[in-house]
C-alpha cells in the first residue's frame, strides 16, 4: 500500500471518529448566497440562522477542512466583473480569517481540500487548476487545463489525481497532482458540469447539462463505460456510496433524480413542490422562469441528510437520506448555490 493511500485511510478514520462523536451535537450548514455576496451559517438540525458573513462578489462553492473548523469560499465574481479571491472562514466562531487574492480574473469556482493547508481550486478565467496555501495565501502550483470553462472539481480517493469538468469543452480533465500536470481530457458531452468520484473511488461520473446525459468513466483505465440519458439539464452530482446512489439535480425539470450505481438507472425522482420567487431575478430565472432551479446538492458528512439549494426560490430543502422524505426548507439569501457541512457547532453571534 502506497504512502498516499495510507495517509488517506488514516485521515478517513480520524474523520469518521470525529463525525461519530460530534454528530450527536449540533452541526453547521454553510450556504453561499451567490447574488448577495455572502455566506450564511445555520445550526442543525433546526436550521436556525446563526450568522451571515460578507464575501467578495459571486461566492459559488465552499469546501470544509477535514476537522470541520475552516471553510474556504470561492468568489467567482459576476457577469460584469470576474472574481479572483477566496474567503477563509473559521466555522465555530463564524468569523472571516482572511481573504486570499488569486491571479487576476481567475474566476475561482470548484474547490476541494488536499491536506491541512492546501486547497485545489478551478480557475475558469485562466483555464487552470490552482493549488493554494490557505495560511500563507500563496498559489503554490498553477496546472493548466487548456479547456473552456473549467468549473467543478472532484478528487480521487487517495488525492493523487484531480478531475475537472469543463463546461465549454464538454470534457473532464484528469490531472496528476503529484506531477502537477494534466494527463488527458476525457470526452464527456455538451455542457459537462457536475462531477463526482463514485463506487468506492472506481468510477468518475460527469453530468452533461446540454447533452442531457451522465458519462461514466473507469478511473483505473480512463475508458468511458457508458452514457446514461437524463433530461432536465443535469447539473450537479453528489455520491452516496453507503447506499449505492448518486443524487443529480435537474433545474429545468425542477427535480432531483436518485441514480442506482449498480443498474445505472434512476431508482426514484423527487419532483420538487417548490415554486420560484418571481419577485427577484436570478442568473437563470429568465431561462427557467417556472422552476425553483435546484442546483447545489450536498450529502451531510454523517450521511443522514441531503441538502438541495433552490437558486430561484432562495431556500435550501432538507431530505432524509434513508427514506428520501422531505424534512423542511431553510430560507437563505439571494440565490443559494454552493453548500458545506461541518460536524462542529457554530457560536451564536
């Protein structure tokens, strides 16, 4: 067994223990309000809003450190002005620690933690994956994808590879993180956006929003295994390996499909009984005016709850992951999208 795999297993055991101990206590949900330049923190399970923190324009995605203490937010910017910063938040105290400047017009989006200090961040504006030290603020590596609209990000289980979904190119770029170089661009489908590592790390799933499909690749051989048709503009994919599922949001259909990993077919579809808030325009409200526009989807770290961000209704809906029954909605800021879950409680401000 390699050193990187051993480290990953040890980290997983530490995380599992921490989640087991702390999930009996209150946990925290963080939601990026991308048209309000803020992140809100909610105490779970009640969904009480504890704090809202200002960020730079266009906060899109959030990544939580292994111990649940630090959240990093990508500030993507707006249609008028490209963003180039990360906001670093201490979760238990609900305070901003620092703002990190990236390359000019970087347009950071997808983000994952690689260790205690380093995050991997997609940067659409410079067609690259950035490795950033969140303590020093230094971009330690810039790895070119040379693809259009490098958007969402997934990591292999041992964190030696990154997978970047490129909307404009319809591809997924495979990156060797140890060698800091792109290896290959996998042909997925038009509008490749959502991306997830599935089935114990053996498969890569890519949602193709324009093509109306999900492309599945073998991570070992990088061969395409199958394309699954899925209508409704499939936009995000969240794996649930414990139950052998992948949750895929469909904004045009105002729905979420639950895909069985073994059969590679939808085992159930949740059609959301949540309408749009037509009093406030959002990024996609003109194109999909009658949908709540479910985009972000997140499985809690304890595996109990599914969170769906409805960007055109300004709410997050909560679902029981075991029964797929509706729990409640939480009111958010304008246009919620990226989310993160911490097993730590947050202090009331």
